C-alpha cells in the first residue's frame, strides 16, 4: 500500500484503526498530523450514532402516535386488525382514545340519529268504485338509530354498508303499504296514512336491528291527468249543488211567503180578538158600575124616605125625580110655596 501521495507533505490515506498508526515509519512522523485525522473519525462516528438515534426516536414517535385509535363522540365501533383484516366483535367501543397498537384501527358506526330522505317514490294506490287506482309520487323522510346491543349482528349481516339495506327495505314497505289506501284517501286521511307508513318502516328497521325515531310524509303528488279529472268532477259536483240550492231557494221562498201570510193572519186575529175582548170587558165594567150605582141610589132614596117618614109611593117617586134633576148640573130647580117660587 502507498502511504504517500505525489507530495510528501500531504497525507491522502484514511486511518481506520490504531494499528495503522503503529506501522508508520518513525522517520516519517514529522510529515504526518495524527490529531485532525482522529477528530474527523470521531465526528463521523458521532454523526452516524446521532443519525441512528434520531431515526430511532422518530420511529418510536410515529409508532406511539399510530398506536392510539380515536372514536368520535357520535360514533361507536369495533377494533380491527389491519394486517389480517379481522374484526373483533366481542366488545363495542364508544367515545374515547384507545391504545391498541399500530396494527389496529376502528370500524365505526353512527351512534347518533341518522336521517334518510326518500324523494320521488312512485307508488300505486288502491282501486275503488270511482277509480281503478293511480300512481302517486311520495316525498318521505325518516330518522332511525342503530341499537348498540345488536351492533355485532348488524355488522355480520351488512358490514359497514347498512344504509342501502335500510333504504331498500323502507322502499319495499312503502310500496306495499301504499296500495292499502285509495287515491282520495291520500287527500282526506293524510295523518292516518302517515301513521301506517311509520309502522311499516319501523317493522323493517326492527328486522335490521334498528329503531325508528321520527317519520314525515312531506308531500303527495298526483299525476296531471288525475288532477284534471278530479278537478272536473269537483266542478260538476259544485254545479249540481248550485242547481239544487236554486231549487231549494224557490221552495224555501214559497214556504216563507206562506208562513209570513199565516203569521200576519194570526196577528190580525189576535189583534181583533183582543179588541173584542177589551170592548166586552169595558161594557161589562160599565154595566156593573151602573148597576152598583143604581143599587146604591135606590138604597139611599129608601133610607132618605124612611128618615123623613115618607111612605107613599107617589111621594117616593117625587123624591126620586128630584134627586135625578139635582144630579144634572145644567138643570134649574124651582120650589113653590103658597104662590112663591124659590130658585135652587
């Protein structure tokens, strides 16, 4: 091996161990600088060790970071081994961070309420006496929630793709339940139909380990031809009702006129009868008062004659006549005594 380069003052070799230093000739010590070479060796060794330690620290940091698995507050799920794809369904994990290791991840399901919209669902109505049935377009939404106790059975049945299953089962139940009602019932029994649809969808969710939270029958759209037919029928019904009302008005007016005449006649009868009764009462009262007066006058004249000792009938008649004249304020009475007349 050549220890020297072209210039004897520059060392171009690399020192790998101390044995090489011992093999350097003594007469060449003056041209060889040992300290810089050793320093370079130590720096290289330190860099190598530092790089390895840094790599190990970074690796451990990444390893620890990937060993934690987080499940959000609105989720729940199982632990899954990434290397084998095996899912451990023995335990259900809810909200939190779990130290499972880098080979594990979480298979999550929604723990909160899930909303599903079914738009423009075409169904067929029940046949009736007025119609053979027609197509109706429904706009439906419902809310459901997964039962945590049956999560392992749901995963065994559908995996993570449970939403299409819920949608298909709900559509099937809605289409089968729609034929229970006629087209007109969708107009007048909206609340009853909505309750029936809710029961049907709840049954389908129950079969798939879920429970219903809410159901809304938001819109019912009929075909344009059906609407036109029903509109014409409604207009004809109103026309028939108007004609019936006009006929009833004529009859009612005639009956009203008859009743008015009858009431007027009854009024006149009551009025005339009242006047006749009043006249009768007045005449009876006048007759009764006259009789009382005459009886009282007769008793007064009799008592007057008895007090004066008048017993002759002619004299009593004279007294009666005298009192009759005195009763008339316009009469003038003259008494004659022996050729003398006295005006009373």
